[in-house]
C-alpha cells in the first residue's frame, strides 16, 4: 500500500501550477483554507467539501473497555473525535480507479 504522502508543500505546488498564483500566494491560500477547516472543526462545526467529503465532530460517551492482554475491564473516558465521511463522488472515483477531470 506504500506510496507518496501528499503534503502541504505538494498542495501549494499544485495551486501554483494550476491556478497561476505565485508560490507565496499559493502557500498562503493553502494555509488559509486548512486553518479555516481546522478552526471550524475545533468549534464542533461540520465541514462539507462538495464532491470530496464531510468532517464531523462526534462526542463519545464513557464506556467500559477491556484490556485484550489481561482481560481486565477498564473505563474509557468520554471524548470528542473527528470523523470523515467520503462523498459518493469520491467513493466511486476510488472504486473506478480514476477521477473526474475538472
């Protein structure tokens, strides 16, 4: 399953190549978009990116878990988790092995 990891630098370079902004402006744009997404998620808001997917924050209640090694029951504290749900467009693109060109 190895492969290249997409980084912020890669995103900035893609914006630079496709949109034609300077590298500095491209980096600033990518940072602004990622910061906005992060800020909304931290506030507990959902973020939906059309044709890509949605990020949601979910509150999980306290529950009893089990240590698989010892079998001992252990309380799992309540927490907030971020969940990503891929859009149907993205799911179909992954299944087909290609994506719609824009």
